[in-house]
C-alpha cells in the first residue's frame, strides 16, 4: 500500500494523505540552522546544537503522535481548520505534502479556501522561512482570520523538559507590532543574564493581534487541536511572563473569489556581540538590528522566491557530481536524489536529532562521523576536510577516542566516555576516502591536537599512526584485537557484566583484565590497515609501510587460524575466552558483521587462474544467504537470543528480532553487498540491495511504516512479531554505506589514489547504464555494457583506446573523459 508517490523530475516525494503509518519527515537546512518537519508540519528548529540551542519545543512519544510544530490555524467564517491536518484534524477536501531537497510544501483545501505553505531554510541564513499563500477558490468573498503558532523552547532542551520549578518562571518576550518589515515577537528568555542570543518570529505584515502566552492561546485543559484563540477568532494580546512562551500572529485576510494573498513568516536565531546586546541604557530591550536585517531579507515574495531558487540550484550542483541513467527508475532515484540527500543530512546531524533521537543525549559520533564521510565526501569535500580535523582533535594520545563529541563546542563528550576499540580505525577510513576523492595530501600535515589540548598538536598523519598502533598494542590471547567496551556493535559488551536495572552498558565500569577479542575489529584492521600502509608509502615512509603490512598479514592469519568456525567467521571471544558466533551455540550461531567486513578485506578470498573465486569467503557469504537473509534484508545474527546473557551485555536485552538481537540492522547489510561484489556475484549483491532500499519497499509502506524515500536504521527481523517493520529512520550509517555499496561497487565507480576505478558488479537485471562522475575537477562519462555473467569483470576503453586494468588515470581539471566498460 502506498501513501504517495515519487516525483523524480521535481526531486520530491509527494504524500497524498495525512494518515501515513508514522510521521514522515524532512530536514531543512545544511549549514548552521536546522529544522525537522513532518508531513503534518510537526517538528522543531535549532541552531547548531539540538540540545543547547533549541528554538522550538517538541514532545516525543506523545499521544497523539507528532504533537507540536509550526502551525497555521484558519478561521473561515467560524470554520476552524489547519492545512497540515494536525493539530485540529478537521477533514480536508484536498491534502498534499511535498518533501523536497531542503524544503517541504504542504497544500490543503477546505470549504473553498486553499492554503499552500512552503517551508525552507535559506542558504546562508539562521532562519526558517514559511511562505503561506491563501487562495479563495469559491465564488463568494471570504474574510479569513489566520493565526500562526510556534512554541518556544527555553534553549537547553534537556533542562526545558525537566527543571520546571525554575523554567516556569523564566520566560520573557518582546512584541513589535509596527516593525520596519511587519510584526515580530522576540523570545529572550535568559537574555538579561548569560545569553546574548534570542529568537525572532516575524511576519511581513502588520498583525491584527498577537499572543505570546500558551495558556491564553490554547485555553485551560485544551489540546493544541482545541486552541481557544483560533476558535474565538481573536487574539488576546497576551504577553508571556514565566510559564510557556509562544509566538502567534493574527492576520485578517479578505479574499475576493479567485484572489490569493501571500504572507511570509520567519523564525530566526539572532546572536548579538556582548557589547551590543541592548537597545536601551536600562538593558531591558534587546538590540533588534540584526533581526530587522534578517526580516528585511525576506520582506517580499520576490526575495523569498529568489532564496528558494538559490536553494534548488545548490542541490542541482551538488547532485551533479554523481548520477546514473539506467532502465531501473528506482535505482536511479535512490542514487541520484534520495540516498545522496540522506548522506548530507546524516553529515549535518550524525545521530543527534530526529523523531527517534531527541538531540539531547547524543552528540556527533567519532565512529559515526567518520563513516558518514564515505557517503558525502564527493559532495562537499571542503566541509569533509573540516570534519576530519574536528574528529581527530578529540582523539587521545594513545590513539583511542571519545565515542562522541558535542557539535557546539567540538569537545569530547565525557557522559558517553570512550573505550570502543573500533573507533580509532575509522579515522583512517575517513582520511583515506578524503585523500582519494580530492588528492589533497596536505591534510596529512595539518597540525591537530589531542583531546583539544593546546600545545599537543601533531600532524594528522601522526593521529593515523596512533589509530593504527592502538590496535597493534591491544591484542588478546589469540592475536586478535581486544574489544574494549564494544566494537561497531555498541551492544556487544563483553567486559561489562550488568545485573543492575537501568545501568548503562556504555558507561558502567568494565571488568579489569578483560581478554575479550573482536573478529570485527580484526577484519576492520586488515581492511584499513592496508590503507594506512598505502598512505605511509605515499609519504615516502617505506619502513613504516612495510611494518604496517606485516601487522596486517599477521592479523589476516590470526583471523583464518582462530576466527574461522568451519563455515563462517566467528564474531568474538568473550571475557572467559568462549567463542561467540559459533555453530556450537544454540543461539547467535552466525553474525553478519565479520562475514561482510572480512570479505571486503579480502580475507579468505582465493582467486583461481580462471578468475573463479573460492575459499572461506565464499563459504561465509553462502552461510549468510542461507541463515541470515530474509525478504526484508539480512538479520544481524541467527538465532536471536531468547535469554539474557550477562556475559554479552546489552545485545540480549532486546526481544528476539529487534535491533542488535536478530534485527535487520541495515547499516551492516551493505558490507555483505560489497563482499558479494568482491566475489563477483553481482546478481546476489543487487538482490540484497533491493531488499532494504526504501524505493523498492514503497509498495509495502503499510508494513515498513517509515518513509519510503530514506533508509531506516533497523527493520524487524524474522523472529519478530512484525517482521519487516522499520524503526529509526534518517540518521543512520546505512545512508553512507549503501551509497558506497551502490555507487562504488554495484555501479562500480570509485576514486583511487591515482585514478578512477571502474569495476561494476550488478548482475543481469541492469544490462546497461551510464554514470556521470565529477572528481578532482574532471568529468567522467562512463557507459557500462553489462552481460551479467557471474564473475565477469569489465574491460575498459578510455577515449576510444583500450586500456589494461580497471583504473582510469585522473584527467586535468576541466577535462571530460569518455569511458566504456564491457562485461
């Protein structure tokens, strides 16, 4: 069942009913100001940090769901309704939400009145703009009273929801009815003391009335859907003093038949210098100069339209750097639009702010942000460079790292701590991807501190060395890496034996003397240790490179000797040296992570003279297909754990089939997809890709429930009661890894150190396609003629000349290179 459709030409997903299985959302903003908006106008806005600079309030897990947002109430001669359906929930004659790239357009009609609201964050602005157009579609005049609504958060989103004895006495506002560009409401809570920032909510017309106190607007014991002011048709002029501050303007709009009127609302963040905070000597009125300038930039419809066009041009340019044309429209729309868009959103947010993550408890992940780099580095390489340096500066001198850092301060997050032993190696992955994409070797010489401590700066390459050596210096009894608090799977806590209700597995003290080892980190070390060695070679450090390659080969042998279970790779050894992920167990016999990453790293891959692949790698991925694969993707392990295993930590706290306990954790499915391309089994790889990719799941939206245009973190596994149901959409490493899988391995176009590698493996379902790839300033137009024959590898023709191998040397910036690949 579908609840809308893709409009590929407009790069939009069109939702045709408010009654989706769950709120389907979009992200606005790509720089410093961000908004989340659902198809029902729910959500919230913040500046840089969703915890410390929250502008508007949102209530998670509320009943009804998706309560709180930016609303427009309409009173059409006593008929009160909201074009977003929520919160009034009046029946609509027409409803449509179009989620686009950095904008959302909600259009509704009722009783001969049509309302269209375009919401976006303009480039270079710390503001959300709402362009509202009201049209009288009836044959009689209309006198409409419109009431805007936002509810202000008191900046610190966590304190805002907990410290009521203080917060209910804090709120302060200012109202400006006759400003230079219309009317405005200023939220200035704590501005008199420790803050020099405030929020402004303005409209480019003189308001007929206003409210800034929620109780006055809503009425005692009412919900937002029963708000008293819209039903009365008249604002009260309330001025918040403590309690709950809001922003609401009353606009009286008279419309002749067929007439339209457009209004622009702006919700902005304004920061004044300490010496310029006040407009008066008594320090009572905020200096509004910057707010007036902001509102002035969107005072006319023409200004708003120009900003919106600039946003569209920005995305057109970004998405021109990798695109595909094939006979599979779902493949094209995911590669060309939605997967890259989601990669940019996860770059901006990491895992911190969604409808599943409140933005309060998590910052930017060290591991997460490095992996996200893989999916967006081709889009904004200059911002990728900055992100790498920010991440590296949170590393400790021994090569370990904070697991997360805060986006506002760029400092490590002590609340989450450290000790996740896979973290260091991801820095190598991110840097290698950046260097391949850009050829910018100078980044390795950038002086970067440890733990942001002044005076500790060393070249970035030294940080990579510490990352590499951290693993070398933390090996267990089998020569495999110690897992520490956990590896990529945060819930596999093999040194933490928790029996205390509510105790955090991720911060509680580990058992001393732990010898728990991770096969995942071992495979990761082989994969990214080879990249470290390559970087060392290219820095003219042959001895460092040779030593690194020796360590990598020793790890490869340790995996094959101590990590092979006969048909697949083990997952780990626990605190007492027992195997995890073995056929000898009754539960958790096989885990997905080491199978995918080991094959990606080439462990157990034997290639014969005829090009056919054999060895443990083939057995491992065959076992994945037999035991882990389902119609909805590959589960993380099988069978799921049905009893709580104290020695394994959080993983077995989940019911069977959910999250890390037998759920389809979409993040690691691409590792198997890539592994299958390593084996030359493109048909199987593409089949796995389609099982979790949202555009291919649109027809089962009633089962999937979440957005059919972006990936979810998790889909319920085969042992769950609701197999196929997704959770935790948008902010997931699935976005980056699936883009890597489809763009670099299925379609097979990926940057190397010296040239562009062309090595497609997608099977017979896509017999031909063309990829346009811009890298290092040159454009490559790559036409693939694909027989789909198993194990077949491409033969390349470059500008009409046959070449050996699969790498096309980089051309000068500005050049266009024609490549034909025949399989």
